[in-house]
C-alpha cells in the first residue's frame, strides 16, 4: 500500500466494486461532471463497471483509497492515459460522499504524485477538471500543480457546456515543493 498522511492507496478488492459503483457511479450528477461521458444505468454486478480492474491494462492504474486510521474505503483514484514514451499521465479520483470535505483529496493527489514520479518515473502529471470544481482546483494547487489553460465550453455536462481547467506538474517542480 502507498501511504500518505491520511489515506492509503491499495489494490482494488472485489468487495470495493459494488460500493464504489453504488456511491460514486450511482450519483448521476457527480459522475456526469467527472467522467466526460454521459451517465447511463449499469446493471448491478455488470462487468462493464469502470471500477473493475484489468491487471493487464498498462495505460490505466486504479487504486482503492482507504483512510489509514481504520482502513475504511473512502474512494477511488487512478493514473490514466499513462504514456511511457513521453512519461506522462493524468490524475483522476472520486471520494464517497461521506468522505468529502475532510482533506482526503489533497492527500490522494499527493500520493498519486509520489506514485507517478517516484515509482513510475514519470516526467509530467496532468489534471483536467471543471472550472467550477473549487475543491479539486484547491487540492491540485496545494500539491504544486499550475494552471496551464482553460478549455472553453469543452465539457457537455447535464445540459450545458462548461469550461475545463488544465493543470500540470513536472517531476522537477514536484521534487522541489515536496522537499520544502
């Protein structure tokens, strides 16, 4: 398990899947805002859930997020779109409703940065989030991510186009901020 100050990132367990499917994917508005695809119902137990892990997948690495004190499942985190040639990846995460607002997101991003830069040897990590997602923007910037641009009206979400913010962090910049 990879550990931060509040959370650990571990392999996905089979019994995590229905909880994440129900509490994260089952939240239509949050899923629509996070996925970049329209929400659609998925039958319980379906193999089409985004929370099943394919151990052969070299492009996406998924984790279950647990709080360290009790080991309680609090969410899902991933590096996706891993490009080994350019040594880049994207960060994604989702927290269960009961875990939001407790500082877990900032710690999840910090642990994903450690995993990406130290364990995987990546050069750049990137986050794309809706411009009105103040919580994600805050936790990204707390971890040293820099706003690099706004993609105007690039996300169709629940009947309207919304702007997305693109944030990036380079390994050298992360090393400097993580040593301070």
